[in-house]
């Protein structure tokens, strides 16, 4: 399992090969489609973050000091963003999740589309993951 | 000789830019229109040459600024064919204008048990202020539904009118579906029972008929920024007989006549409703936008926009799995749609990557979305500077997005 920093570097390299916005989004959507499906029993209302325009399901757990999470969205674009987060932070030590500096979204310019999406915003998702990581460390 | 409509695009500097490496196709005009260079210049010119507080000073600048501001009022009054210039009140926009009527008319004329009628096609800004006013006054809030075509049923409307009805508030054009409502007929039916009607003209004043006397509207409200003018300025038109009897909305400077500890008397119209320093530059800018619009032949413009909408709708209708919402006999400026199996938000984001700006979501009309049983729609909306190439790009973009999302 590579560290968050290396995964971020790889993602950034992958995206830099894509010529335009359409291809970047195409790649992002593909990533969403390839993300492991969320277990039906996790896709419940208490894990639902209802946004203005799309919904996200998010189930985060702490397992032996590692952050393990599942996620889904009814929007394929949002799901792609979530899949990137999943690639970066799933199954990583809680300490690393807490300390992670995620520059890749900003670097790729994807940030501006998603962060305005209120509670669905990437910022909120990252904050939620970091809060869970802090809890996990405290255990 | 009126101005050629196809020359309009060149007058709008913002439209010349590229977005996400594509030439911009701006189709979010129902949210706000872009501004022609003359309107942008008028704002700079005002602050460079004319700025002073109006109606107060008697130095030269104050006199000139006042004259320019009052000139803008006359232009707007002319544009909507108000009988008197003082029936035109400057506000911040449609929302403030509707709140002004809801508060003042509600306070003066609405008692417990009275009824207010709005339609199910209203934007929240012509829905919520009336709902809240009814709660404050103990009145009943009634909603005229729309049918499967996205149209209002006049026979049903007539049956809803009764001796308890105090006011009808209705839009001329729906911001979500583009339905052109028969406001003149609605007003005639309401007036037969001496019930006043407020027309929300935010989506109509720049596109379809806008003669307040011919439709006989009691109140007629709209925003400057949706008709090529600046943001932060709007209009509240009221018939003189109503403006005379309504109490003031906001109070303070300008709106008063005499002030003593015992008694305050109010200024004459229109100043009674314009407390405080108004948005002078924006009002002047709106006047310039009216001048700009009036260079075109209004019937020719209406025909041009109708043809363009029909062309756009015909392109969309050919796309498999695309659903167009409503099919009213008369529609203006709005292409509301979804593609089966695709989130409206995803469609909006992908169109944006191709430089096409549309709006997605509920468009501040939750009652309409509930009736359509959707969480939202994609809405492309037109302005006079759009042309067939924009519709072609939209249709191509939708097909491209479908390919990206349905694999």
C-alpha cells in the first residue's frame, strides 16, 4: 500500500496527461464507476449527506488504527470526486489521514466545481474524514 | 430604422471570452443577463463624472445626478407605458418589490380569514412573501395548480375567486417552465370582483408584452439585471390609486415631508417608497439598458426569440431519452429538460467543461419540482444575443455529455 503522498503524485501525473476538461471529467467519471460499490446495508439515511443538487452516502470506520470508508453518490461527477478521495485516504493510517495535505484537487482545478456544493463539498467530506481520523487516534 | 438583432452579440464584452478553453455559450439568462458595453460604461461614467447624492443638494453635481436618476425613471415608465412617472418606484429588485407589496398591502387590507391567491408556477420570491404575510395576518394562502402542459386553468382560477380574496399574485412567464401565463385574462377576471393583481414580470419584461396599462396590472414588478441592466436595481410599479393608499414600507430620509416628535408626514410619490439613498448609478444604468432594448423593434425581437426557442426545442426533442418539461401553447425563453438516467447536476458540470453555461437544480421553484416529481432540471434560458449556433452547441454538448455519462 503506497502512502497518500505517492498516490497523490500518481493521480496528478495521470490527470496531466489529459488534454482538456472533458477528458479530465471523463477520467474522473470512470474512476467513480470503478470505485468498489457501497454495501447496501451501509447506504442508509444516517450515512446520507443530502445536498442541494446531489446526495452522497458516506460511511467511515476506524479499524485497527486505519481509516476505512465506503461512499456513493447519485451524481457521477460527485462520485468521481469521492472515488479520488477513496483512492487517497481509504485504508490509510488515521495519523496520515489527519496530517494529509490534499493539494491534488486544487492543482487539477476540480476543486471549484465541487466545493461550492454546500455540505456535499469536498471540504466538508475531507473535514469529516479528518474528524473520524482524530477520533480513531484517540481510541 | 431599428437595430439588427444579430448585431447584438458584439455589444456584450463578457460573451467574447473563452470558458474552459471553449468560446462561451451563455444560456443562464433567466438567472441574470449579461450587460452591453453602454450599460457598463454608464456605471463608470456616473462615478467618474456625476456622483452626488440626489434630491438633497443644490450644487451642480447634485442637480445633474438627480436629473439623470429621474430621467431613468421616465425611461422605465415609458418602457412599461405607466400612466405617470411617479408610479415607478426604484427598489433593489423583484424580491424587494414583492415584499414591499406583501408588507404594505397586507398591513392595510388583509384581515384574518381573507384569502391570497398565487399559482403553483411561482418563483419562491412570489410565493414565500405571500405565505409569510398570510401567516402574519391570519389569512388563507391558496395555490392555483398547473396542469400536465404546464399551464394554469382559468376556469379553476375563476372558481377560486370569492368575496374573501384580497389579492392575486402571478408571474407573467414562469422561470422554470417558460409558460407565458394569460395575465390580461387573469386580471380581467380578478377585476370583475374588484380584486387587485400583482404581476411578477421578472422573466417577461425583457421578452414579451410589457404594457402595464393594456394588461391593466395593479402592481408590476421586475429586476434590472435580468433585462441587461445592472444588479441591485429593480422596479415596483403600482397604479397611483394604490400607491396613494398603501403605507410606506421602509422609513427614514427622503420618504418624509415633516418630522416632529409628535408627528411624521410622508413625502409625495414616488419618494414615499424610496427611503434612504437609492442605487443611483444602477438606476441610471437601467435607464441605459432600456434605451438599448428600445433600439430593437419589440415585435421583431419577440419573434426572433420565439423562433430561436422553437429551434432549440426541436434540436432537444431529437435527442434520445431527453425529456422536455411542459408543453404550454405559449412558451418564452426557457428550455427545461433532463436526460433519463442522468443527474441534472452532472449534465450542468459537463456542459460547463464545454464552455456552455446553464442552470441546474430547483430554480427556486420547489412546488414545481414536486409536481413534476423530479429533484431538479437542467434549464437553458435565452436572451436577445443568443443565436442558432448557441442552440447547436447546446445540443451537441448534451449529446457529448450523454456519451460521457452513459457507458
